[in-house]
């Protein structure tokens, strides 16, 4: 089987999943076209060099890593613009991409989601491809075994130590809160002659492999022929999986099996796989009397936070009396449960099975029809950036343009499969984690990504899908007020009672934790949230909602930010902060944070003037005179006394463009861009 080179690289601060398309080297030109000049800065100061990544040489007998980079040499996957789908052709892969997180993506509906692997809708655990005894771990903070995660929005735990931390001294104050898993709910397995079709099936037994992600329909399909060892029968298998876009608590899987070569007896298995239910504990599991199984679990440290998972199997051609409960002692987990049936398969005759929750009587066809219609509406081409010829509707014969079009469609799909509309159910108030619901990376916590990157494009086309983002922040505002009144915080700054400080990372509560401090760190999380609320006012024009719900939180943030600013001559300075460039922590006068405070205060003062609210003249002065550092060349420094030999994680000075400040002209933006694009570390995100 040939190599997969995904179009979207799975990386640190991105909710996008790797899948399918390989871009051309023109991307290099696109990214570096502006890097045509170098402006000088003082050469004082030294930054430690970044730890550049090197190719890992596999141990003897190990397969080695598959090249999943965007700029890998071969284009071995395809994008179909007529259907809005990505396809992998197994004949073009050097080997199966099983047990590799880069070949998985989440499949969800904004409330539930699970990662779907290469071989089918099965649970899998990653395997190190270069070191026989090496682990494959998730990202900071927990660095746990990487696996196909199954998630439920807002299902956060309470634990004392999550492993990684920014501020270890905060670990002893309260528990931290990261995402817990639920049992994996997509799996249907077939067992023949003692061999089971699952994520670990021998790739030598799989032929005619194709898999397609249809983003306009919200479906993932797999088609292949499975030929178990030591028997003369093969099986044409076709899986389809979906997380229902209409019913938030429904996911469904269909399996169509056709034997080739002979009649044969097989076993069909419906499994709720507890191995994905990490950081949780069993409440109850069992079988009902109507082809159903169930598992209830609670997030660790929070026995009141329960999830119930039901699965009901619809089968034909089986001996109903053969139904048996399955246990899985090899799972090393007391949460897995399954049920199985014996079935007589007839040569050349397809048999169809599907699995849905027991609470629903709607059949597969109805669920599929309503689900695809809902996704078709969300993925309406009029709502997505188009690079097509307006006359013909076709993409030009240009590989870079194809990449940009695929990116536009994939970005919308992967974002919206983690969002719910404002329907009054209350299910959409959990925010959006960095990696989405089907990812435990970054502990499944909510960062600034939601407010700065996810909110604007969603609000432009589907504002009802952004309500949950803002409701999540509003629900944590009382905690933000309490954060500012903590003794250790008040020892540094005398915040007023109506000042709010949001935590850098947020799980269940928004309290200050080892991963999510509120003091001496990335203060811009606060301005990100306030600017999101002003953004909604601009998009919606709903002045009543803004005044009643959002203005108190905006003012709480403005109060805290103005308390942090200290007079410095005729300027206002900010000490001991961290900007988005996290390679440099605890600096003074971070440019992006100061620019965002300036922008916030501009908007606050303008709103006050427009609504006859008294203006704090000191705030007006702050907005005009924050101490953003500059070099003699005119380049804005990321922070005070930044050296010229800096390596940066991401060019946060360039992010000032997003704030649309009145003082930031095109010439300054071009000068900064040309300089900082040469300073980015290859180990930092783009």
C-alpha cells in the first residue's frame, strides 16, 4: 500500500486533523514571498537556540515513520471538489496507516465525537513506528498514551496533578480539570475462524482499500476486501459512520458484508470499548432485553458528572437466540462491554447491520437522510470561500488553488463538527477545545483559539453557532471575579471587586491552576474574550444583549487590564507577561498584549461615549500611550529589550493585524512581517 501525505498537518495549536491532500512546493514560495528584506536590531542578548527536529532512524525490524508533512515528496491522495471529499487509495500506500494518530480524525456533531482510524470505525492504540519499546504520547500537559479518543463536550474531571504545568505552586491550591473520555461507540466487528476485523487486522489480509471523508455529507466510509488467513472465503466490507447532525446524542454505524467464495458462519460483534474512557470510572454497565448494551461512567473526581452510552444493534439473517454478552479481560479495563450474534453468510449475498442508541426507533435511512441534509445546508458553497471560476464553477488547473479550496472546505467542516447551534437545549455551553471534542491533546481544555480563531469565521456565516462560545466565557465570569480577589493576586495588584481575570486554560471551572494561571502569564486571554464580545456586537447589532449580558464581563476585563498597566514616564507599561510567542516567557511590555489592551480600551471608550456613560480619562490616556517597544528601524519588538538573534514560536507581532488598530499602518505591517518571518523557529507553529 503507498504513502499517505495529509493535506492538513496535525500540529500543536490546531483543531484541524490530518487528512489526505499533499500540497505543492509552491507553498514555500507563498509563505516566504514577503521575506525579502532584513531590518536591523541591536545584537545584545542571547536566546537559546531552538531544538530542531531531526529524522528518526528506526530500529532494525521497525517500519519507520510515514512522512505526513505538508511538503512531502509525493501526492498520493485526492481531493474531489465536485463532492467536497477526500479519498485515500490503499494501492498507493507503502503500508497500512493503522495505529498512527496522523491518519485519524474526529467525527462528531458538536456534542459527541470520536476519532476514526485508518482501518475502520474501531478503537485503536498508537504504536511507535521507530522504537520497539517506545511510547506514543499525547501533547502537554498529561502526555498519556495516544489512542483513538472518544469524547463528550464538557466532560471534565478533577485531579490534583495532570503532569505538565506552567505554575507548579498552583497545583496545591485546587484541582486541575482536563477532559475525560467515554467508551468508544462506533465499533462493529466481524469474527471469522477465530480472527477479528478490527484496527489491528493484518494489513496483508486487506486489499482493494479505499476510504472517503465526505465533508458536505458529514460521512466517513471505508471499503475493502478482508481475506482472513487459512480459509478460502473473503469478505467485501463497507463501513459508514456518522455523528448525527440533527440529534446531538446520536451516532450510528452501518456495516455491509458480502462473502465471496463460499457460504460461511461468522459472528457479528457490537462493542462499547471502555479503553477510550480515560480519566473516568465505571458507574454501571449491562445488557437490556432488546439488542442493547450500555455503559455509564463518571469523570474522575466528579461522581456527579456522569455519561450514559447506549448501543442497539439492528441485524438480519442471524439466530436471535445466539445473542451473548461479551467481556473483554484483555482490555485491562472494567468498562468495555459487547454483544455478539452468530450469522450464516451466503456466498455473494450482502448482509447489512447498523448500530444506533437504544433510545431511538428511527431507522438508519431516516437518520442518514436527515443528517446529510443538515450537513449539506451547513456546507453550502455560498458560505465557503471559493476559488472557482465564477462562470464555469470549476477550479482552475492549479495545484495551489486546489489546496486553498480544499483548505477552505476542510476548515469549515472540522470547525462545525465541534459546534452546536443555539437551540435552547443548553448542550452548546461547553466551549470548543483546542483539538475539538475527539481530542485529549492539551487536556481537552479551552484556550484563546476559540475566541480569536474560531469565533470570527463562524460568526460571519452562522452566528447562532457562536452563542455557546460566549456563553462558556460568561459562565466562568463569576470565577474570573473570584480569581482577581485571591490573596496571592491581591498581594501583587489591588484589583477592585469588579475586576475579572480569566485563566489561561479552562476546563470545568475557570479557576487558576498549574496549567492555567491568571497572574504573570498570558494576560491577552482576557482581551481576546472581551474583543470576542465586541465582535458579536459588530456582527449582530444587538445592543440590548450586549448591554445586559456582555458589557459587565467586558468592564470586568477592562478593570483588570488597566490595573495591570503602570505609569512609566509618559507611557503605560506592563510587566512580567507572556505573549503568544511562548518561547519567551515573563517579559515586559509584550507588544501583542499591549496592542490588544489598547484596542479594548479604544472600544470601551467609544462605547461609553456613544451611550452617554462617563469615560475614565485615565483609560483614554492609556489607550493612546501604551508602551509598545520599537527598534530604531521602526520594527515593533515582541517585548522590551528583545535581541536580534531571537527564535520565535510564532510571530505574535504580526498578529497585531487582527486587532485592526488605528495606528498600525500598512508600511509598519510589511516591515514587521518581512523581519519576523525570518525569525520563526521550524519547531513553532506557522
